[in-house]
């Protein structure tokens, strides 16, 4: 969950995590036919709003993980915003429901 208390919109440009070789930002496109995941350049974070990253909307995928992810485990990632700069955040691994 990302909360933007600023009067200006922002955007997630990049996410760096030590346990993955790289990450991609995605959204789920619900155009014609079945929903399809597609990569996006950034994830918008509107001014004075909260955005929840989730698998059926905007989300970040960690690719080529360097270790097995264990349910309940935590690690720190750096989230790079267009205006707010880099913010460290703790991530907790959880099984998909």
C-alpha cells in the first residue's frame, strides 16, 4: 500500500530488491476477452490518495529470485519514486490466497 500525502501526483519508477535480479511493474488489462497482464513504465500514485498494489491491478513482479521465498520471511526493497525519491520499505512474503 502506497500513501501519497503530497499535493502533487507521483509515480513508482523502479523497485530494487536484493533477493531478485530485476523487477517489472505490471497492470492487468481488462480489455476485450480475458484479463491480460502487461508491463508499464511507471505506476501512478495520485495526489492525496492511497494506492494498493495487488495481483489483479498494478503490481511489481520480482524476477529471477536469488533464493527461495519463504512464507512469513521479510526483506527490504528500495522503491524509486519520480518526485519523492528513493524510499526503503519492508516486504513480507505471503502465499497467494
